[in-house]
């Protein structure tokens, strides 16, 4: 958390803040306990940061059919994120943020946070009929060189409006 004397100081510090507070994950792979049988070896998953149908951040997780094998891009374990259909909620997501479905994929989301692939922002958004889910910052580059759509004016405004307390 940081406190700034004015908006100019906040803008000046922004690059350093992003570098220090939103460090990229060292790896995109992690393990979770075997979901059906805890006596079996853990399952190795690989996280892919991809864009959803609205051009916003999303994440899919892949696995290998061979125990201990390297995860394959075509072997989808799950989509850990849900697209946000509501336009107002969707516009509140900053580039690099996504809503993670902890109802369906709680173990996976906890593991993603633990290894630093995602970071919980403390905000929550309701997805359809589900209770509110955490908005997390994805600490990986976008897969396949896709770039997230953003309204640069909105992003600039949202960065400036709360200049006395920035996480």
C-alpha cells in the first residue's frame, strides 16, 4: 500500500509500483492434489493466460494424460475464470484482471495464488447465479501474443482517482 501527496507523484511512481507489486510468476506450472484419490501422485497443471470472448483476461489450465508428464496445451483441465457478461462489472476489470470461479475450482485457484501465478486484488464480482468471486491479477504474459482490449482513458482515470491509497 502506498500514499501519495498528489496525482503527479502517483503517476511518477506508477512504473516502479507495478514492477514491485505485480511481479511476474517464476513459472506457469504447479501441482494440485489428485482430486479423486489423495494417495495418487499430485497432478501437474500449466496455466495459460488467454482472452475470453469479451476480449478480457481469462485463464485455462492444462494437464498431461501421463502421470508426472508435461501438461499439453490441448488437454484442458478447466477454465479457472468465468467471462463477466454484465457490462458494468466487466468494465470494472483492469487489464490483467479476471474473475476466478472458486465455487468450481477452489483448489486450483488456491494453488495459483500460492505459487504467485495470480494475486487476489481483494475485490469480488458476482458471476451469474454464483456468489461473488475474487478478482485476481494474472502474473503471466498473454498466451499467443494476444493483447487485452482496454479503454486507455478509463484505465488512466481509474489509476488516478484513488491516489492516496494504492496497493
